[in-house]
């Protein structure tokens, strides 16, 4: 079963502001380079789509209401959604705040047939949380996900095993996992437009176009075969943070300050999760939208913001950037290792031991008094803008 909330951020905004019901609404930040995070179906009918600039969305739907995101509220609602799922089955694999796969094969005796379980979930989500969701039910993840997409908004679709081919083969090949724009173009050059077309092309032909591993995977998916299980408490594969500047900049001091802030964000998330990272990556996007990454793998994993900053700042310096304007900067940690107690996987020299202790004290202060309770001095706003001197 795949359960997906309908226009999650926008639905929460409408729930909390009933006067917006039935009107086009956009969740995002106005001005600068704010992008659409979510939109009601009334706004989508006017051409608004997630990830487009808010300014472009406003041109398409000038009558739309634009509200800023409230991430704490989304996290609260998401937690309640997941509790409803866990009341049905312990086998829940969240994909994001607003969607998850559920293996309900062991719940039939207690709750009834899959369709009954799906309807119970939909009813509870709407009654208890004031939002709607769509449910797809089938024999595996691929089919359940496709079914929930087809059921949107506020619907449910069951695709039984005997109906898989009739349901699947007329769909565009782009509906399959792993078929992005580049892969779709490669398949189109072979005359493959639908999943049925793909299913009837020799596997070796597909592999020649998209690669051996991906070609074999797509050939299986084209016949509705997907053996992936629902994975409970799947560990994060990466932890990252990034920012798109309001305007393109070429001030390396500003970029360095943002790297420090992002490094501390990533480190705090690592510590919260009781994990540390061996590979650190710097991401830059230039004014022409060209994006590059540079990475370094450490001998010992870390969850210390100061060390993460030193690594990514060194990667920045090695690029020797001159007279270039930067649109986005990001920091990402991969090669994650569980530490059990939220401690680094290995002890470093005295400098990093001291930083580790300091950062853990700041974690405690921020937990008690808020994220702005403690701040690196370099990141303070200019004197006179906050009342702090």
C-alpha cells in the first residue's frame, strides 16, 4: 500500500485557514528566488507546479493566495499521520513527511481486506487531521505507487495481480522509477513511448541505450515485477543543507559564512540522528545554472560542524574561483555510520575533541531555548539590526 497526502503543505494551510478553501493557494516565499513548495489543486489547474519560482506561479495565477511554509506544523501533522499508519501495521516505510509504503499483508485478520484497510486510513486521516490522502494498493511497491498517483486527489485505487498488465502497459514510460528526462529521451530514440513498448523490446537493446544495470531493472519493472520489500526504519543515506541566494554573489566571504552555517546545520542533524559521516561534499551552482560538486572522504567519520566546515571550505579554496557569480551553495554528508550514542565514530586530536564538546553544549542550549539561543559570532547580523551589540 502507498499512502500519499494530497498537496500536503497547502492542505494544512487550508485546514488552518478555512477562508482559503476552494481558492488557489501557493505555499512558498514571495520575493527573491522563492519556489513553490506546494499548491492547492485549484492553483494547479491554472498551471502552478511545485518547484517553479513563486514569481512565475503568480504570473500564472495572480489571484492565488501565497502563504509562507510552517515546517513545525508540517512535522507535527506528519507525526500524527505516521501514528495512524502504525496503528494498522508496524511495517511502515516513510518516504517523506507526507507519504509512506505500508505492508499490510499481516493485517487482514484484524482489519479486513486491503480495500477496507485503505478506506479506514483515508477516513481517519480526514476525520482526525482535517486533510485528505490518496491510497494505492497492489502486490508491490511499483504498482502501489502508480495506483496512488492515479487515484489523486482524495481517492483510492486497487490494482489486483491479474490486472497489472492492462493497467501498466498503456502508461507513458516516464512513469517508471528511474526514467528521468535523459533516460526517456534515450528510450524515445528507440521508439519506446509507453511501458508496453518497453516490455516488448529485447532487454539487450534497452541495455545498450541506458546501461546494463538500468536496462535490466527497467525490463523487470515494465512487466510489473518489483521485489523490493517495505523497509522499516531505513537509515538516511545522506544529510545535507543548501541555500539559494536572493541574488547571484561573488563575495567569497559571504559564501564562506554560509558554508559555516550550513556545516553546523548538517552536523547538528547528524548528532540528532546518532550518526556520523565519512564523506563531505561541497555543492555550488553558478549564475548559468551549471552545478558542480567536490567531495573529500575522511579517514574517520565526524559529526563536528567545525571540522565539516574546514573540509568544505578547503574544497572551495581549491577551486580558485575568480570573477564568478554563485547562485546556490550546499553541504552534504554521506558514508553515514551509526554511533549509537550520537558520538563521533572516532576521537580526533584535542582541537576536535574540544569542538565536539562545545557543539554538544550548544545543542542542549538550543533544545531548551530555541535555535537562535547560541550562534557563532561570525554569523551574527550587523550591529544594530537585532538589538545585540
